C-alpha cells in the first residue's frame, strides 16, 4: 500500500519532487524567471499550522502562475487532509 506520510518524510522522494519543480521552472523564458525571483514568499510557522503569503508581480504571466499554484496547493492540502478523515474548511 502507498504510504504518503512515509514518502513525504523521505529525503530522496522530496529531492526528486523539488528537482522536477526546479526543472520545470528552468524552462521558463528569462523574463519570467527574472520576475519570479522578485516575488517574496513569506511562510509564518506556528505550533499547529502555518500561513503562506505571496508577494505580487508586475508580470502578468507570473501573476497567473501564482494564482494557479495557490489554487493547486490549496486543493492538494485540503484533499490530503480530507482523505485521512479531517474536516477541512477553506476561508476566502
């Protein structure tokens, strides 16, 4: 049986996941890469949770990427918690 929690603790699995993300980002045009490098991401960690804040970009393609990635991460996190039985609430 697939054990997602065990996989998420595996340095090798995480390295492979982040390498794939980096390779995909590396294929972006130079202006997009430059715009991405200017966006600040703030992660505020607490004892039982976290908050993520993404800066804005003047580049329309980067703004679209930020919106899509935010939606995708929210979907993945919420479905992951729901899959193991937690009640999930998403606030706009």
